[in-house]
C-alpha cells in the first residue's frame, strides 16, 4: 500500500512541498536590519544577469532538498540602493506584502507584481530578496525581515499594506509545518486584522481536506504538513468570520482568499484561459507556479468575487479526480478527453470571468 501511495503521489509537487526545495542559498543577512519605517528602496542592478532555462519542478527534488538542505550558489551582483523619487500616483499606493518571497512561488509573485508596477514589501526570514539581480531599475521594492513564527516581525511586515500574500511554507531551516503552515499563518492573519489590511491571500495545497487520498497520505509524511495546512486554513476562515461578525462602529470588513494549487511546475505561465478552478477539493492537476502567482495577485482586483472563498486550481487539460491525479501527473498526461465533472468548475478568458460564480465559504 505504501509503495502504491508513493507512486501515485510522486510528482504531485504541491505547495505543501514548495518550501522544502528552497531556492539557492540566501545572501548573508545584513548586520543592520531595516526598521519598519524604512523608505522603499529602488534597486538598480549594475550587472546584467543572464537568463537561465526554466527546469521543471519535481516532488523528488523537493524531498531531496528537504532532507539534505539547500544547495547551490548565488551569483554576486553589484547593486546600488537609492531612495526613489516616487511618481505622484505611487504616493497613493500602499505596498503589497509577499510573505515568503524567496520560495519558488513567492518569487513568481514578486516578479508579477513588479511587471504590474506595484509597490512591494518582499519579506523573508533573512530580510533579503534572493532574485534582486533581476529587479529592473525603477521597481519599488522594499526588502524586509519577516519570520512568521515571530509575531512582532509579522506585525511590522503587514503594517501599512494594501494586501498580504502568504506564500510561505515549512522548510528544514525555516520551521516545521506546525510552526509555519499553521501557527505562522494564524500570526499573519491576526496581524492583517490588527493593521486593517483589506485582503489576505493564502497559498495552500490541493487535497488538504481528503486524508484518504494518495496525495494527502504521501505529502503528509513530511511533518504532517497537510494536516497542519488545513488547520491553518480553518483558523483563517474562523478568524475572519468572527472579525466581520463583530465589527464595532467604524469597523472595517476584511477578507481573505485561499488558493489550493495542484502539482506545481516551473513551466512558463499558460495564462488565464488555460486554468480551471474547482471547489470541494475533489479534483486537481498541474499548474505553473507563475500562473499561481498571477491568480494570487489578480484575486486582489476582484474581492467581491474572490473574498471569503477557497478554491483549487490547475490547468484544465490536466484535471483529474484526486484518486488518479498522481498517476496523471507522473505521466504528464493531458486529461481533457476524460469525463469527470464536479459541478463546481470555473473557466474564463479573463480573471473576472474565471472568478465569477465562486461560492463563498460557509
């Protein structure tokens, strides 16, 4: 039975393991950490970085990295840090905070926000954004320390932001699933409420509510990560329901979105038209991390559609029932010719169309 579970779930490189395969070794932490009121830094790369071919992420790589630790080196890049003169429109924008900016999905979130010219708080345990070499001149990026197990640093990171995207997960050096995916997420949710952050987006994992599924059983071998993720999800839903039900005079209603990706890849994004959303945790597939990043950011633009929702996401032509999705992912199989309809599928040519019809959490 264990062998079968391992085979079925082998390539389901879900977010449950995305932080187990950390990006190249982090830069040495600066001796003087910026204060919470530090100005937004304008990063100007003075060395041209060469682009590297994107390789596909596999859960075997994730598992190996979890067991033996991070490997690789970080290229030395000369950066000049200048305080930018913000454009008039920029002064009206509060930054979007990315928790876990050095994870593979978190890095994609930062890249997408930069492409959209959004001000960003890129946070990590070290206070450094590892992909700083690729940040274009003029980008509004503040690097900030945030350890989700430390409520004080979480409060500083979330303060003064328009939204928070939680892309952190357990890792060998960063904390256990209980400390990060559960208690750490709760710390972030509470900080968002204390700071009246309008929208929290959480990157979770498909299959977290199906303990009998092969995917859940395999991934949960890593520190009970699936169990801790769903506990964190449940806590967020409860906290926001209680907050919004007990608003005092002048109180602000806040919202959240929980996104459950399937097997994550490092493929280029296929775009909104290729994605299918589902609800009920009965179906999954494969999806590029870059597409997950876009879902996170774009969900902020439609809070009336995505607020107080939980949904799964995957490429529509890879969708399959949880019982067989592991085998489909191993074979890199397209399943668009097969019939499995949950009744909660959502498709669209725009993000607004894609999000329309999502059911609110009970």
